[in-house]
């Protein structure tokens, strides 16, 4: 066992897509941590196998929207990494639930930090606290200081923006231990990688459509994508730096970035899904934007008539697909020494192997060993 007690980390949403990658990375790479508490609505017993003689990984099932559960999970914790959130650009959950998880859940975490004297809080935000907006104003290779017409349309973007504002404004507030709270926020762009539930859903939907995907955005539209392993690595480094240089990170926001190529969502996904048979139809959008907009309105109206929670294709998802949003920044590098842990070629290969498994093929089967596309 360790000669001295190590740090205790609480990872909310630790059984989610990003959370699982983060917990595994912390277990492998963060030697100063003696205990990782994984708080999630559902359990993932596989994570307990990460425990060693020097590290305890503990699963705690609970609802982030329940203040009591959050407070109990946080007792004795040194640092909270708050990744728990309900990602819903497709409007498949009620607005009430989205706000309860994303905003009230964050309030619960902040209150627990103040009540229990926890001094360090790292928040997983989203690019959607900035954009894209419904006016389709492009955000092309911008950074944390780029001016933009932020609109925050819909419960997901609105709740994440509100939660981030609460986290950043809490920086410097007093906590029960007598110290002050140090907070910062990380803003991933479109995260990809193995076990991504959005990409898995997309894959099955497209295969049900005969493996064809209709192009909606022009090839000139570019989006920032970032590999989940690099997002997790940035979280690890930022958490470490919150302790060491709180005056640098406190109250700051950082876009998550790596060397993944700038492409539209559709063209980027084709790099991953193409080798398993997904085919893009057309080199130009299948319909003009005004027609796609009317179709999105029709889908929303149909969902309303059928009393469904939301429409998978709606005006917001259309704006996301057809509006450029990419980042170019080195702020995380300058402030806490971040550089991508996993290069693009390896990120592509790992994701490709996972998609091959979805297709029922061996990870070493056709396509898995091909040379990754150049960026």
C-alpha cells in the first residue's frame, strides 16, 4: 500500500462514454490518486477490475439530480471531475429531465463542494455553449476568445451554458474547509471513438437504410472532432494542474482539441464507417437548404402530432450539420502542458476496430488494417 494516503477523485457520469475512458486512464496514469469514486445512474462492474493494491475504484449508483446522493458520494473527496450530463441534440428526452441532469445536477455538485470543503472542480462542458447558432454563422478554427453570436437554442445547449456559467462563477468562492473553490471548464467539440453511443446509433440507422447516407451539408463545411482518449487525457492533466497551478486554471475555459482532420460531420463519419459499407450519396447536398429546413419542420410537427418527445431530424440538428464549427487553439498546451496522447492514425484505427466489431467482423478483418486517411 502507499506510504501516504493519496488523493480521492470523484468522477460523476463515470460509466458514460467519456467517463469510462477517463476512469480507465486515471487508473493507468495518475499515480497520486488512491481512490476513484465512479458515480453514475447505472453501474459498470468492469470498472471495479481496475482496482489494484494501490488504487481502489468504487462504484456508487445514484442520480446526479438527487442532491443527497451527490453529497454522500462526495464525502472525503479531494477533487470532482463532473462529466455527468444528458447529451440530447436529437430532443429524445423531456426538457425537464435535461435541465434536472445538466443544470440541477451541477448545482448539486457545487453545493456538495462548498458544504464538504472540496476545493477543486473540473467541469465537462460542450462546444454547444458557444454554437453553432441558428443563423448558421460559421465558427471556423476559432479559439476561446473568438467573438461569436451565441444563441443557445434548445434545452441541451441552454442547460449546458447555464451550468458552465454557474461553475465558472463559483471559482474563488469559500468552501467549508476555509479555503476557496477552484473551478475550470473543458469544452469538447464532437467526440468520437470506441463505444460512442451516438455513432453506434448512427451506424445501425444507416445500415437499416441500406448502408446509404444522404449528404446534407456542402463539402466545404468543416467541424472540429476530437478523439475520446485525448479528451480524457486533457481532463487528467487539467485535474492535476488545478492542484499545482490554481491561479492559472481557476475560472478558465478550454476547448478540447487534437490532430483529427477538419471535415464535415458527414465526411468525417465516412472515414470511420466507409470501410464497413456505409456509402455517402452525392457530392453535393441532396436538397437545397430551404427544402431541408421545411423537412425538419415537418419532422418536428409529426413528432408533436404523435406525442413523441422530439424529432431526430429537427431544425437544430440541421443547423449543426450545415454550419461550420471548428477550433484551433493551444491554450491547454500553454496553461497545463497538454498535447494529444493518441495521434490521429491511432485514433482512427481504434475507432475503426470498434466499428468492425459492430459489423460482426473480427477487428483484424477487412478494412481494419488499412492505412488511415491522411489529414
